[in-house]
C-alpha cells in the first residue's frame, strides 16, 4: 500500500493550477505535433526541451510527458481521417479506421480509437505505479555487470523483435554506437573519432539526431507524396460518443489482450509499432469477425490502438526505474532529466520522490485531460491538416532548425540536423530502423562505461557476465534475442524438411 | 516517364532500390573503415586493466563493416536480386530536392544573417515558389512567424538564438 500513499502524494504535487495548465498546453501541443507531418512525439519534445530549462523539473516533465500523450492521441486522427499514419504505430489503425471513415462512421472510429488508447495507457500506468518501484528497488543492488547485461538485452531485443532485416538493424544500431563514441572518452579522457575537427569534441547530441532523422526526414518523405492531403470530415458529439461507448464493452477480451501485449512490448524495447501490428494480427485470428477485418471493424481499431498506447506508456517504466529508455521518446525524456540536473536510474525513486510520483500521477491526469481534449476538439485538429503543405513545411523546418540550435547553442548542429534528415529519409525508405540508432546514440557511452567498469572489476575476465544467476539469465535472454532471427529461420527450414 | 520492362509491366523510371541499397551500404562501409582507422590509432587491444580507448569503437566498426557487407551480399546474391523496384521516381526526387535545396540555402542563410531574417526569407520564398501565394501574404506570414519566435525565445524564455555572422538585427539591441 506504500505505492498508493506515494501516488496520492504525487497527485498533491501534480494537481496545482500551474501544472494543470501545463498539462492542457502539453496535450494540445502534443496533438498538434502528432497531427502535423514532420513533427512526432520524439522530436517535438526534443525541440521544446530547451524551453523547459528554467522550469521546476516536475512541471517540465509533466508538460513534456503530456506532449507525448497528446502525440499518441494525435496519430489516430490522421490515420482515420486521412489514411496517413501520423506516427508509425498508427499504421495498423488505418486498416480499419479509414474504411470506417469512408463509410461515414469517422466519429465512431475516432471515439473508438481515443477510448482504446486511453484504456491501454491507463492499464500501463497502473502497471507502472506498482511495478516500477519494485524494479527500482531490485535494481539498487545492480553493479556494472548487471547494468551492462540490461543494456545488452535492450539492444538484442531490437534484433530479435525487429521486423527489419537483421543486417540493417545491426548496421543502424552500430552506427548509433559509433556516433556516441565521438568525442572525449569518459574513461581515459582521450579524444576519439574527431579526426582533428575540434568542434566535434562535444560529440553528437542525440537530440540533433532525433530532430533530423524524424523531423526533416519525415518532411522529405511527405514531400514525395505531393502537396495535397485528401481527408474525410468528422463530426463528434456527445450522442456519438455515448453510442460508441455502449458498443465497446463487448470487445473487453481484445482490449485486455492488447493491453498485455502492449505492456510486454513496451518494457522490452520492442516498442509501440510492433505491438500494434502484433495485437491487430492476433485479434484478427481470434475474433469471430476476423474475416471482415480491414473493411471497417471497430475491433480492428481497438486492438492496435490499445496495444500501441500501452506500449508507449510502458516504455517509461525502464526509463524511470533503471534509467534505460525503451523508446526514442522515452530517451528524449531521459535527456531532459539530465538537463534538469536529475540523475536517472534506480536512485530516482529514493532521492526524487516528488518528481517520480508527480510524474506518475500526471500520467493518470494527463491521459484523462487528453481524452477530453481530443474528443471535444477533433474538428479543430483536422482543420490544421488542411493547411497547405507549402506553408506547413517551411514553418516546420524553421522550428526544427531553432530546436537544433538551442540544444547546444551551436550553429554546426543545424548542419548536422540537415545531414541526419537526408539520412533519415534514405534509411526509412530502405527500412533501416531508426529507433535502435537513436537509443544506441543515447546509451552508447553508458553501455561502454558499464562494460569497461565490469572489466576493471573482474580484471578482464568476460565470465563476470555469467558470474551469478541474475546477470547470467539476463545475458542468456539477450543472447536468445540476438540469435532469434537465426533460430526462426532454422525452425522454418526444419519444418520444410519434415514436410 | 515509364519504361517497358521485359516482363511487360510498366515500371516508372527513377533511382532503383538496388542503387540506393548499394550507395547506403558503401557509405556505411566507409564510415566503418574510418572508425576502425581511428580506433587502431587509439589502441584497440585488451591491456592488463581492461580494454583501451579504441577497443569498443573498433568492434563497433567491425560490426558496421560486416553488416553493410551483409546488406551488399543480399543485394547481389539474395533471392530478390532480380527485382527492379524504384527507390524514388524522378518526379518525386524533384519534389524532395525542392524542399532539401532551399533548406540547405536556409541553413547557410542562418549562418550569415541569423535565424530570424533567414526564416522570413525562407518561408516567403517557399510559399511563393511552391505554394503560388502572393508576395505580400508570404512575406507577412514569414514576418509573423519570426516575430512570434523572437517574442518566445528572446523575451519570454530568455534563450538567445543565432543572429548570424552579419547581424542585421543588431539595432534591436538583442
């Protein structure tokens, strides 16, 4: 019951008029970011991060996490009305969402999507409330080998769970690690990989990479599609909402299953996108109406939306309790912690109770605020999508440039942003995944430190990673993930030869 | 803008996926080589108290090279090597470049005349050129965006933005 007390304390921290105002601003900005092409959750937060330098950390994180909730909600609007997934995790929502909109049931589809998102996020927040303190308490006993093994598992999960070709996942991830290594080596103080170019001494900031890869890259991709969006209009009023809510309870099993899939995929960094596809696929197989999926079934919206939001929210659990983010957006929030002078990791739950519980309480409140705002303001947000791209695109590029500059007050970073943009465009089209690249760039130094500290402790003996049950089993799980694509292929080959 | 392929299907012309795959893989291979070169300079061996500074980057570089060679081998010997897919059609590429090139000029502009003035010019130019808006509307919107960012950053949040090598707004005193 300790958690309940702490949570109520959190509510008292989060429920000030100032914080509530930040929540509303955050959610509205977030939905805007989710709706506009080129501004997603991760780079939207990255751009706004420097503006929160002067705020108290708790208020800052409340606003930024609300932007995240808003962006999660916003992705569904473009998927359903315009058949354009605003975020990768809303791709599966277009399968049944857009057909519903074409049949004139856009309001019903949106209500279904928002409600499912809310349920998924709520489920994940409850899980965070009770699980995160336990994980943090457990992780307090972690030494460098244990931390390295968690990093190892994180990165291997990308290979095991990723939909992209394994070679490309490894290449993208290693590129992230290489970029992270640029600059001063934290152990020996030597300058690495700067090739005499002293401006590189600071290294590559991952916020720049996020703004370039996701922001500029996305703009270039949407430019390919031409300049106009064709969308459906939606009417949402109380009657439609109530009518839809009456129909939703019969999907409780799909919903519960999607919540569990989402939480699992969010904690292990499979991420929201595979979670939404997996959940959609399983729902299609299990549902009695499975054959009609893709023609506008509400259940086909419930499954991916619930799972995506559960995963997006659950990705904050390892970020809060271990200091290891499960998604690019969580990584940006983690970067925020460092900027506000907080040390991420298991000690956060001991030393920064107000911050942690204020954040967790704000997740409950932020999602409620979010649900109300999106249900009432859909026409407004849809109108924004009708602003011509020739106005939106330059304004977004200007905003990205400003965001890139403010990270370190460095002009060079704006050039890097442009380079990362071109890279993001090419990588995305060739299905090199961007999430492992960004996470490797964020965690590269820490992972290397953990590895080298473990080596110092064991005097160069690699067996330290299998020296006790805990670290050994995490490493074994990591290895299993690493070789999962090979194991899958071998299984398929065996089945073929048996048949 | 379409060629007839042997199979009889119409394939729009442009840069092929194959060429793009090869270009990206070679780019990664070069990067891997560079990283490896510098790691060797730093020392990549395992000494008494653990790895040297170049140890981690060295093996990262090895993995970059191995995986980009893997991608290359799939392009040349993989099951789908015969497919002719288009990475980007020429028309699409033209649209993409019409964003990218002005964006690069914009960044150069920031370096010279600062974010605020460059933004006005960039937004106005983009709207007139691609959106066919009137000069008046376009410049007005550009100025509105710049004034809004100026208020937000310089005045409310006290975050100074880059004013450029030749600061044309120096008379404002910021």
